C-alpha cells in the first residue's frame, strides 16, 4: 500500500467489497454451486473432526475445488480464547464454526453478509428460528449449518419400576413422579433422584435449561429495541404478558432443590447430573442431542432413550432450546472469497444433509428438516424445528448471572423476585459496556 493515495486505497477496498458481494449473491442464488476458485481454506470448530472431514472428502469427489479445505477440531473449553488469540496474531482460520451464543460477542471480528446478498426474510425462511441471533444490524453474521437441540433422556428401568410407562410430556407431571422415584433416607440424604433441577454447579446445562423454561413461559432473556435496534435485557420486563415468565420459570426450577417440598429431589452435594444419570441414579436428564453417544459410552448397559423436552401445560407454544452452529468469516481471513464459497457449498441442501447424518445432529436448514426421517433422527429434527435461542452478549460473563440468580434463590440469600431483578440489572450492565 506504500505510495498509494487515500483515494486509491478507498477505491481498491470498494472493488474488493464488490467482488465479495458478487460471490455472495451468486452463491446464495444458486444454492452453493459457483465457479469461483476456492484455494486453501482452513476451518476451525468444536464439532467432531472425523465426521466432518469424512463429508469433506466425499464432497471433494463432486467438487474438486474443496481439495484444499481442512477442518481442525478445537477444544470447546478453550475455543474462545484460542480463537481470540489467533485472530489477534493474524494466524487464525479462514472460516469458523461458531455457536449462536458467541455471535454477538465476536461480531466486531467478523465479516457480515450484507442483506443485499441474503435478506432477513430469506434467512428466516431457509434456517431454523434458533439461528436468529446471527441476524445483526449490519447483516448476517454467519450461515447456519447444524442445530443441536435439548432433549429429555429417560431411564426406562427407573420409570417402569415406579409405574410410569413413558417419559413425561408436561412439566407438572414431575411433581407426582418425584414422590415415587426419588429415594431419601431418614436423614434426608438422596440416593435416587428424579431429575437434576434446582441447583447450578452440579446441573449440566443449567443455564440453557433455565433459559428454555423462560422461553416456554413466553418470556425471553434479551431483546432488541424497535426504535434504536439496541439489545437490552428482558429478564424482568416492566409491562406486557411476559412480566412473570422468568419468576415462574425460576420458581419451578428451584422448587426441586427445596428440602421442605414433597418433590424435593436434588441438592448441591450430589454428583454432576449427567454423570448421575449415566450411573443409573437419576431418572431424567435434560441434555443436548449430541450427548447421546457420550452417555452410551459412559454406561453401555444403561436402558435409556431420548424424548421431546416436556412443555408447560397450556403454554403459549411448544418451545425447545437449541445450540446453532454457523460458518462465519473472520475479518482477518487470508482467503475471504474462498471462505465464502466454501460456506455456501457446505451449507447447501445436499451437503448439509450429509453433515447432519455424519454428526448425528439436525441440519439448520428447514428443507432438510422437512425430509422424512426415522427414530431418533426424526425426534431430534422435530426438536430442532421448535428450538429457540436468545442473543447472548457474552456466554462467559452471563454464566455467573444465571448462577447467582439460581443460587441466591435456593440459598435464601434473596427473595425470588429480588434474584430476578438483580439478574436483569446485571444483564443490562453487561449489554451497556
């Protein structure tokens, strides 16, 4: 760039942006097949590398341009830190598979797709509703690939022994089930439990479970102001039909950790809820569809099955919680045009279906979810269709907000209403930073 005038630099940048935009318009118009050269494209993600790379190898047979595409699986525990450091040093990937709860926090580091290339209505008609956090004021932050919905895993033996033939369909069924399945000794120590609810530290997916309950009650956690477009906290709205959504969800969730209740079934001294379920000590477990192979490997003899997550009886609509993975292009990508072509190819209907089959979790595309499926695949697909999510400003920083809201309630440190109000204030402070 040395020796170029400001006008020349701006002109070159404009031409580059137009070139990328042309690739995007063409790619989405034809559903992922373009003649654009790809070159070397390095992808980072946390999804299984063996499954992902097997699909890429198959795709290369039909599209040789993908021969230089590589996928690297990163540790989910350190993924955000590794990605941030790599992007800062200029050694990051060309394409990233990012979960929707990271989209808002990473937005400034990404190259959005302008709405002139794919409109908001096109996006929403193509992908599941849980992918909406990838819609930003500046464009589409990522192209969705897969959705991992929460499901209810149930121990068939524990339920049948207690006289229950099937998994619960509604949450209020848990009250009666807890009195028949939970075992406590004379000192109140729990040896067998219905479900890991009420606490935070030893409940796997606690934040997402409570989020789901809030969404099922008709509320949300964050929302976008209609006049300014700003993201604001909606944990405790002052007006409207959702004013009691968070309090009612929190009250239900924490009740199962109250020793004074007849349905008391959980406390913080017990093992992690997923481990306890795999050990056969817990009858019901709320986990992601992707967790099924892990649970099976933890205990091959466990007689369990997935079922739809229970709903609130007479609730506003059937709702689940899902984790959506989408391809995003970092601003530091050394090959943005190739990355855009690759994401359009890999999220096209046929390849998206292949990746979904290989990973064992649903595609984020509505047309793929509409295809006939059987067994657990059909169940997971139906859950993906009703899955929702919310705009999370920073998943690391919102974890303690949910933890404190739960623990302040169960410990009696705060009244339930006070815990909700404090969480709302902390969320708004985080969004205002």
